[in-house]
């Protein structure tokens, strides 16, 4: 019986922050996958190696974690004052779907470098030496990201001495500005605090009533107090990911929080929306050993934060969740702000499983509503492989 041969598609495999993903130019995708729909989703799942009931993604480019089961599509932007449109797809590992409901803040760091190298940026806007400013339209959430990309001899500078906890080797620093980061989520009315409160009592059947800060900034996030859920805030991955009961509790909390935030109508819908919202828990500073063994001193951080992504405790911190942390920390009275000691602040350094991260945000009240115009953080990015990915020609 004749079988369809494999086809090859131009692609680049990049690390951005503490994530990895397969990047495509929209124009390079097969025609059927150049528009949203079943063909595009099927193609991206086959590229990554999903759905995989073994949970390993052996037959694809994914690496069986939420940080590595990612795809990105980039195209020139028709929007004024933007260079490229950036669309992010979080591919489920063991289920047959791609979640388009949010951004990946870590891979955002790789969008500018990729766009320059892929010829999507006007050469006149790239200095021979210095910094190129790439204006990105984040198509998933309808937001602007400004990437400042180092350039040497007219090419993206990837190597450097910038160290990012959660990434083994140093690289060049890419500074990101997330403009007006409060996400305009369907059903949430575009409000930074969709319930209208800085802190809510979140009723979760089978778990209890928990204090929660639910915020749309960077990515919809539900913040909890670590002590209230039996945690310390110093946990590493195995402490949570090796405890099925704990993971089930967090997923139940996430589902009920999603309903409360107006992101879904019924708890059952959460299973088809794994990427958002995120769940994170916070605690005041404490010393601990990071996953690498590196000591983290309580005196050097403002608070502790642990966050779950795609049902597992993240090995470091999602970039979009870091934006939510910085935004919430800047607003007096949120659980994040209180864990950091309370009061006004423009930046925080928080401890996560792999070390520490600093994120800045400036908040103000306008017409009685909290507004954050910009959140800033630094990441790094590097091309790992470039060429073509191959998939069976009849997979989409």
C-alpha cells in the first residue's frame, strides 16, 4: 500500500528564556496551515510529536515538558508601528489540541532575533553595531512587545555574559518591554482584576475557601498564599510534580479560578484550556537551595513564587507569569505585594525553583482603576538548530 512521503518545512529551533520552541515563518507553512484551523493544529502537533500517550514526544521535536512543547508562527505585520506578528501555540503533550489562549513570555525573547535573521525586519532598521528595536504584535492576546536585540557586525549577537537562572550557559541579553500588559481576555472585559477585587475568597469544592489574587497581566494568573495550601514557597519540582494529589488540587483550583475570572463558563472547559490561567503561590523571603544546588539567600530576594504550567510545577518561571508577578507586586494590597512586604514598589526580585529573577512594573490609578503601562524584564535567546522539519505529507 502506497504511503504519503514526508515533506519538509523550513523551521528554526530556538531557546528563548527558559523555554524552547519550533519557529516558522507564516509564508513557509503549507498553504492549508497558513490559516487557523484543524490543518494548522494537526501539522504543529505532528511536528512536536503529540498527542503521545507515552508522554515522551519521542516522534517529534517536543521534549515532554510544558517548556518545550511549543510552536511559534511569525509574519510581517500590517499593523502600524509594528514589525512582526507573533502567534504562539502551546501544544498539549498527551491530548490532541493546541492551546492558542495566551502568550509565552520566554519565547518572546526569541521573536526579535528570529525575525531579524529570517529577513522579516527592514534592513534599514538594523544597525551595524548596537541594538535593534523590534516592535512585536502578540497576536494571541492583542498586545505590543518591544524587544531590544543586540547587533554585532550587522548580525544578531547571541553569545554574551548575561546569566539567566534556569539556563545553563550565559548568552547575550535581550530586554523586553511588555506594553499595557493587562490582558484583554474574552469574558473578562479587559479588566486587570476581572472580579473587581485585589483579593478574593475563592471557593473550591473539596479544597476549601482560599484567598486569591486573580489578575490579567502578561497572562491570566491566580495567585495563592503558599501557607494556606500547605506549601512553603521553597518547593522544587519533585515536591509538587511527584505528588498526584497536590497536582489534582491545583488543577481543581485552576478550573474554579478560571470560571471566577470569566475565562470559561463551566469547570469542565478547563481541560481544553490548559495554557491559561496559570496558578502560582507566594510566600515571604526564605533561604533555600535552587535545583542546581545554588544557594538563594532570603536577604537577596523580595518574595518566593512557584508557578504551575500545563499541570506541572515549572522548573523556573514562565515569562508571562513574571509579568503578572511584577504587575501584582506593584499594586499595594495584592497577595504578591503583601508577600513582598507591602507598599508601593517598581520592581521585585523573586525566588523560583531555579534561582531568582527581577521584573519591573510601574502601576498607577486612573479613574479609580489600576493601570500598568509597561513591564520590563531581561531574557536571552539562541538558535539551536535551523533548516527543515519533516512530517508525513498526509498528517494534516
